[in-house]
C-alpha cells in the first residue's frame, strides 16, 4: 500500500524534503509508521514528539492506515 507523507516545519528540514511517497504494509498503524520513519530519517528523533494527521485529521497511534492516505508530520508548535 502506498501513502503520501507531508513534512511540515522543522521536520521537513530534518528530512530534507516536504513530501515523500512511502510504501507500508497492510494493517500498519500510525504507531508503526512513526517507528519506521524515525528509523528512515534518524534526525526526526531530535524532536521529542510530533503529531500525525491522516487525511487532515489528527490521528491516534492505533489508527490503521489505508492505501492512498495522506499523512502529515507536524512538529510541536509554540506561540507567544
């Protein structure tokens, strides 16, 4: 199954891209994807945590990904 991953903010700096196409196994969860992309892009471990949105909605770790999903990697945001 293929998904598109979008990187925002500093995550795109760590990865060196703003978008990638990625192949996942059937029944992969958001938690699995976090581990896989952190292994693939070790610089992502420089931030303690990042949020994941799937098809423009924030997702929990147990959400099962589907073919064609668009996954956004969102760094922590601070404001002032």
